[in-house]
C-alpha cells in the first residue's frame, strides 16, 4: 500500500506600494516554490491573515506588501500563525517596510526600515563569516555587490544577523549621520514554533534576478517554511 504525502502549502500576500513591483517580484519565486512541492495560493487581501484555519494549514507565508495598513486583527492572525509554526519570509520593503504604524508587526519581523539615501548606491552586502555554514548562506560569495537602494534598518536585539551592509563615508550621497554605519541586511529569527526570514535586498526586479541574491532568497523561503 502506498501513501501520497500532502503537499506543503504556501500563501503569497502581495500589494501595497506598486513601486516595489509586488506582482512581478513574487511571480519570480512562485514557480520555484511549486518546483519545491508547495501548493501556492496568492492573495491581494490581508484578510487572508484572518482565516485561522487556512493559516494553520499553511507552511509558509511569503509577503510582499510595502507600506500600507494592517488591522490589529490581521497582524495578530499572522503572528499567531507563525507562533504555531507557519513560516514567514520576504524581501526589502515588502516585509520590513510594511505597516509602519503597527509595532506588533515590526516585533514579529524583527526589524523596520528607517532610511535609504536618495540615490541608488554602489554598495555590498557582506555575509557573516560566523554563519558561513548556515543553510541560507552555505557556499555563497562572501560579498554581494549591488547598485540599488541601500536600507538602514532598526532591528530587534534577538535576531540572527546573516549579512550586513555598511554606508560608505566617502559617498557624497550618504547622509552624514549614516556615514560608516553598519546594519543588518539579512536576518532570521524564531517566533514561537515558527521561523522568520528577512532580506533587505530587492528594491527592483533585477536585484532579485541576480543569481546570488536569488539563491539567497530562495534558500531563505525554504528555511522559514515549516
């Protein structure tokens, strides 16, 4: 007698500010999730976070929802699901510049965007040598060169920082207050029985199409999933 294992389930929530291309960027990763055996549901409504039964059967939430507003009930539904074991993952403003007015959501993700220079900058994201064997980073180059938005974020003290970025004091586009500042660029955290993965890379589609960035992001999605 043979049994068929039920597929894992992923929920992709996308919306908010169109400048971060929520449809195009999530469409980049949906085929990958399906190849990995996930049954993928896409929602353009945060009310998906109110369906406790559906979330309980969801192994991964991929969120791309820059700014916007979330109700306390929606935020609590997401946090409760992650606490029970559902994974949460995302990139750039879609996860760490979402729902600026909801501190409970920021606590869940472990970080919040606060500034980027007005211009796109040449900069690097530097992988943590101490985490070189982490499943998200293993075998990747130690530095990822980028020309895009460079995020300065505030993060919780208990996140696991997998990569950092430093604001070049010699770059005239960098505000004086940020010159020389290093901050997390990729991190993970636990939330109850669940896992959270955040990457600040991904302002535009070609950022995510970079082979190293894409691999890092795909691995982050899988790491976060139940």
